[in-house]
């Protein structure tokens, strides 16, 4: 029998490795969320294990991030990249590996926080095998996603059923925005417990550099007009809309106007194919001279790009939250974003940036031009954006609220398990 440790928590993210390079295929906001929540919870005194699947033979089985925080990579299918839509059949192996890991370590987790629908299924199956509390974050809802794409995958029916069962049966689901919470209630189920706790950002890292200093370090002219995109190459991210909007901008023919597209890609993979498609559109529209594909932006340069930009554009077709938006806002850079999902919560129109209809290149062009035209207003928006992130979106505040949630359930469980004294 293993020993329970009420201060130990498992963050399960089967498909989103928190120790992997951000910007690789299917590596984005979920990976950042799990990593940063893990780091912050560890600083608050939790023993944090972040469990994911091994996707390469070269990957270390255990990555120790700090004395209280580590990434654990378990076997779930062959040690190679497998797209999310093809991972479900390998989840039973992950569960078996998870239990063997507990046995080997000599303890059992009393609380797990699962991330994305694949991990929610893992958690619900584990609950059948051992007593534990399950908290879940969706990161993306199939019920919303499948309304915005034409080629619905075969796994869709399975995913929708799992997401419904998750909301109705786990101890608590964490919504990252009021919009996501509403989608859960309207599109998934009226049953189940939901708490709204937003995502966070590193307000120190993204708030350090001034625009002039960042531009000097990056070799960008002081008077340049910079439009920035950061994220994966994925059709749902709306990069095509942004490129076509830039083609319609009144600034497109000015020598100092530049579109910077930041994000890594791999040849012959879906992200590499999308990058090539976007590059061909850039060529068709005659934007080669004003467009830079900056590649993957790691933590050493990403804050500089945010700070250097006049405006950061998030043209996604759907975002449950949108970490890029608050990273830019923390850097005093106003955001132009699609009026969808959690972006309606993070970006305050006319205060920290502008919201426009998704896939509307004319509206995006107009919003970008409005901000670039007025540097004074740009700076006012940037100041308000930074203040908003400092108040509402630090990782410490996210971890503190999650700690309150975890502690509540652990105390409740301890009370229920306390022996009753006969009258």
C-alpha cells in the first residue's frame, strides 16, 4: 500500500509536454499553462509532478525543474510525435504506466489536475482504480472547435462524449474565462461544478523591456511600424486573415512598415505545410519586402519582440483563453484580436486593444491602422493593458486560487474520511 501525500499533486497533460520547446507542432498555450502553473504551485509549497507522454527516444524520463517540481514522461504508444486526434488508443498504456510509477515511487496521488480531454479520460479511469480528487481544465472544447472547421475528425464523437462525462462527474472543472464557462453550460452540460480561474503570464519577464531598448537589441529601426503575430502555424490561428489584412493596410507601402510572424515549424509536418501556405500568400500579395518569418521565438527573445511591436494581432478563429494576448499586454503592447472565446475576456475593447470579427480582413486592417496611426493612443492602450495583466493575470494569482480550490477538496475529503464517534 502506498503512502498518500496531501501536499503532492499530479498535473496530467498527456498530449502537452510542459518541458518541450514551445512552438513545435501542437505545442502552445496548454504546454505553457501546465509548466507555469506547476512552477508557481511549487513555489507555494506543493510537490508538483507534471506527467506527460514520451514523444522521442532522446527525451529524458524525468526533468527536474526545481526541488519541488519535475516533468515525468511515461510511455503511451511509440516514442514519437502522435497527433492529438490519434492518441486515444494509447491512453490505457499511460494509465498502466502511471500506476506503476506510483508503486515505484512509494506514494499515491490524492489529487490530480488533468488538462485537455484526453487527460480527463485518463483521470476518470484512474478514479475507478484509486481514491483521488480530479480537477480539470479543458483548454479547448470540441463542441466549439468542431463548429469552426470543415473536416471533423473521426475521434470527434468520442471527444464530445468524454467532455460531457468529465463536466458531469469530476470534482471540479476550471474555466479560464466567463465565455468558456458559458460554452460549457450551453454546449456541454448543465450539470457539474465549474470554477472560473483565468490563465496567467509572467508579468516580470514580459514587462521588463522598453520599446526603444527592445528595438535596438533586435536591430529594428526606432521609427518602424511593427505588426506582430506569435503562435503556431495552424489554420485555426487565422494567420491568413492577418496577412490579407496587412495587404489592405494603408501603411503597407511605407518603407518602415513590417509584419513579423513568430513561430516555429517542421518541414513536411502540418505546421510546416501551413507555414509554406502562408508564405505563398505573402508572395501572391506582394508582401515579401515587409514580412519577416522570425521562426521560433524562445524565452530570451520573445519578450523583446512583444515590447518592440506597435500592435500584437491574435486573429484566431477560436481561443478558450489566449495566452499570447496577455503576454503582449504585459509588455505594454496593445492587442487586436478576434472577438471570440476568452479573447473577449482578456482584451478590453478601446481600453487595452481592439476586438474585431474573426476571418474579417477588412476589420483587422482598420483596427491595426487605428492603433499605428496614433502613437499616443497606442501607448495609452499599452499602459492600461499592462495594468490589467498585473492585477488579474499573474501566475502567482492563478496558483494561489488553484491552491484554495485544491485545499478545499482535500479538506472535504479528509473530513469525509474521519472516523465517526458513536454517540
